[in-house]
C-alpha cells in the first residue's frame, strides 16, 4: 500500500470516527437551535405586549428546553389514572383533617371571602389541598422555562405561548422581584396554582398591602381563587351536585353533558338522591356522570361543578375537589362503593407503604403519606417484579406483600 493511499484511508477513518462521536451532540444541538430560534422570534410578540428588551433578556438568560415539561405534558394524571384511583389518591383522611384545621384557622378570613365573592369556602380549601397540599409544595420549576418549552413544541403550544406572554408581563410589572417565578410544569403558581393569565385577571390584594402575593400569603391566594370562580358564574348557596341511586332502566345511555335535563325530569325517571331527600331546586339542570360505569357511584352534576372544571377541565379533578370540599364540611363519604373493592388506604397505611418502598431502595422523596408520582412509579416497579397488574395504585395487597418481604 502506498503512503498516499494509507493517508487517504486514515483520513476517511478519522472522518467516520468524528461523525460517530458528534452524532448525539448534533441531535441535541438541533433541538436547542429550534428552541433558541423560538426565543429569538417570540420577542416580537412580547414587545407588542409591552415587555421591555431588558425584561425579556433577563427572563431567558441561560434557559434551555425542559424535557421534564414535555414528559409531564404527555402524561397528565387527570386523564391517565382511572377515576376511582384518582379520587381515592386525592381525597385522603389526611387532607380532610388538615382541611378542617385550615377551616378553623382561617375562619374570619373565609367568612369575609365567602361574603365578598359568594364562593363556598370548603371548595376553596379543597382546591388549596388538591393543588399544593395546603401550601407544602408550590412547585420548583422556572415558570418562564416551563411555558417556553410548552410554547415552542408540543400539543399545547398555543396555551404555552399565551401564558408565556402573561408571565413576561408579570415580570415587567415586578410581581416577583426577588428572583425567577417558580411554579408547576404548566406554569401554575402559588398556594392555589393560578396560571399567569388568571393571575393578571383575577388575583386580588386582599390585605391591602399593595401586592397580590399568592406565593407567601394563603388568604390572598384563596381570595384570588374565589374571585376567579365567582367570575365564572358560580351560584352562591348552591351545591356542586348529588350522589344518586339509579333505577335499572337508567344506564350509560343517559350519561353525559349532552343529555342534561332538569332535576324534575330526572326525578320522573326514578333517579333519586342517596338518602331519599328531594332536590331543593327541581328546575336546575344537571347531567349524569358515571366515573366507573353503572356499577360504581353515580352523580348528577350542576352548574357549580362545571365552574370547578374551569379550574381544571378533568372530571376526575373536579369530582375530587367537590368530594374533598364535602368531606371538609362534615359530609360523609360516597355511599356507593367503587367497583372491584377498590378502597383508600388509611393514613398509617400510606406512611407504611412509603417506608417499605424506601427500605427496598426506591427514591420516593419524603415519607409524607402523599402517594405522588414517585411513590406510584416505585409501586409499578414492584408490581412488575411480582407479576402483578402494573397500574401503580397502592392497595392493601401491595402493602401486605411489601411487609411480608421485610
């Protein structure tokens, strides 16, 4: 082989090696370039909305797309977890107990908020409990990064861009002067997780100090949420709906918003309240909701339930808020059991299942009785190991198996 040929072969081999080494970074660079292009071109929209260049550059300094946001956007639990599981995980004895404690602690403020906005205090507390576990977890993600990630790519790009403009306007006004706005992966913030557009429209300065501080002042967040719900046509003094008993002739074919009718007409069909009481306003319109089919609990849902859905459009979320609110107010649990014998774990059982998972080496965070995404992921892994149905739902059987293995 000649020296020239050898040199050419060596050059080719070096080129191939360089291509192989650079393949992954090149892919990453393309993705980042698309994000950078989005940031650069989005400036025109921000400028039109009254955002200064200084604020804009400060907001995006050092930011990159957040892969966790895209992952969560594709797997929202409200739409992935079966309704019975979702409600059971959301409406726990711990949340009911803490909700009652908050009801007593903020009685005077809730009296005033309810009088001013007409929204049931128990619903406000339930939203607080659902959204941040009464302020114990308000989100640790940079809101600008989260919303710009949604805005530049994915199915919620329109939402992300609209909320990003609102978040930038908040920065322009110095709403959070001490640093970047922190919140959830979808840009929701504060004790009751208002998204930026709703903050600008509905957040209130309840205590008159010149701020609308939903991050550090729970009462301000509760009042802001009350203002939001009140402006969505909340009906003061009315409930969200009723658990009902269905006659044999009324099944899935009667369910859904499009089949709503007056409570008087539901009565004629034989759909009665659990306990047998009359409906207080027979002319109210309601629709039938069967979260787990005809064999599980059945509900007639009223106007105020639809208002709760303006906060989060998932039926399972709104049902959890409504039920938690009822339990905080002292009402009993649903009378009709969930199908398949599904039941909630007690507080001690939830703590114990987390202790057992940590003992097996699972990283689930603090032992707090809140069976969030990390705990459910650990349960799914354990279920897979044992050849069980993999759904991540904590059951007495799972706890029994964990304890048996020590």
